C-alpha cells in the first residue's frame, strides 16, 4: 500500500475557482483541472491541509483549497513555481470574495509572502509512504 500523510480535509463536492493562470493547454491531474480560461475545478475527494500557519476560518477554507491546489500543480512541475506570487494573490482575492476583512486578507497575504513560495517548489512534494 502507498499513501501520503498530512491532510486535514477532504472535499465532499467539486469546487470551482477563477484563477489568474492561463495555461496554453488544459492541465489535468486526478482531482485538479485547470483550463486555459483560468477556470480551475477541484474534484470531490481532493485532500488538503487548510490554511497553513493561520487558524482555519469559514472565510479562508475555500481559499486555502484553491491555493493548495495551485501549489500542488507547481510542485508537480505542471505550473511554473516561479509564479507563486500569482497563486498568493489569488488566495487573497478568494479571501475577500468569501467575506474576509481587507486587513485580514492583507495580513494573510503578508504571511504567505514571507514564505516566498517555499511549498510551491518541486522538492516539497509530499513523501509517498509504503507499507
């Protein structure tokens, strides 16, 4: 058996996001679809760890889902990880859309900037465990 650990949430229905990314062709994984229009659809069953470094709130949970999916595509070399700032900016836009206060979105965005896209880098792929 093979598995990855470190997740807190599992998506119970598909979720759609308008992103700032415009790939030339569709990017498709088992649970993520990113279209050339920028539409990203994350499928039921996708697992993520919530808003790392801050308290999970109703206003940041969906944004953390979209951000984690974009960073995952970067770790998989499907998106250029040098574009981590764009993913961070999208996270802040999604926070505001969910009703987060402007100051909250700015502080959360500032925290992401401090990390400088560290977890978007391919060397930060989650380890596969075998038993």
